[in-house]
C-alpha cells in the first residue's frame, strides 16, 4: 500500500520567516495530494491541495509543489504568523476517492512572535 | 463546504462496553470514511462506509470490532465494540464527493473516546 513520509516532525520559525514541510510517497498511482492544518483539539482542515497534472499551486501565503518523478511534494508558507502554529499533515490518495488518504506523521509548526 | 456533525463529541466508557458514534452530513455525499487518530499521532483510515452494503476495512481493522452502517448518503455510524484502554483515541468521520465539495475531503469535529 501507499506510504507517506513527512519531514521535519517539528519546525520552529520566527514570525515573518518562511516554513517548508516536505513529503514523499511511494505509490506512483497516487494523484491527489492534500495538506491539512490541525489546531489543538480541532478537526483537520484542508488548506491546499494539488493534483498530479499540476506542478505548483499557490493560495496567498501558501504554496504546494509536486515532483511526480521524484514522488515528493512540499508545502511552503511565507511570511509566517503566530496563528500559523499548528500541526500540518500531508496526505496522498488516488482516483476520485479524495477521502481515502494515507497521511504523513505530521509536522508541528511553531511560529515565534 | 458540507456541515458534518459527529455525536458524541467525547465520552468516557468502561472497558468491555461498546460505543456508537454518529456522523451526519447536511447534504448528500458520495463517500464517507472513518479515521482514528491516537493521541499526538497521525490519522489512520479504519474503513470506507459504503451506502447499502458492507463497509470496506483497511488492514488491521475488522468488522467485528468496528461495525459500520451507512443507510443513506448523509448518515453513517461507527461502533467501537468490546472496548479496551487501547481504543482510547479520537475517531473522525470524513466525507467527499458532495455537490459543494467536489472530490476534496472534509472532516467532522471528531469523537474523543477514553476507555477506563
């Protein structure tokens, strides 16, 4: 089955700096890669996603890049703010079953004011 | 996005008992899933809830322990049977394939289960 590895497990940055989280996946058939943000005690919230026919997608301060050949994708957050502090999960799925995902282990991002 | 309601939001249960968790969506969705998130860890898919037929379970999860129902396109239940302290976790339902969501997946608020 699919295996998703996520790095780093913890990341601490100064407010205003950029943060990058990287994931690799094993199943070349995976074609949908969402990123979720989970604040303490809350549900995971989809923040951005990318499909395998696209190399990069941006939404304001958040961007995701995908390298299908190398089977890795990354989340980039620019101009970080304290409210960006949370656990971020990458995931991979295939076909149209976006909800049937394999998740990475998560990255705890701390943005220091 | 769809509004997903899970009940109960939390519960403390005695070992050996069972708990049924409900997931209600305010619009029809194609797919419903159940995940488990153990404290401080990632999400693990338990099963796909299939409307009108038996759920499809992932490796390591069995129907006798986690029976699932999905009588229609807006509702599903997950039962955690014969509970032990190892079942203490957050259980989340997830939906995708609705009119508003397209193929993106969204999560309910979760049920925090503690088994004593």
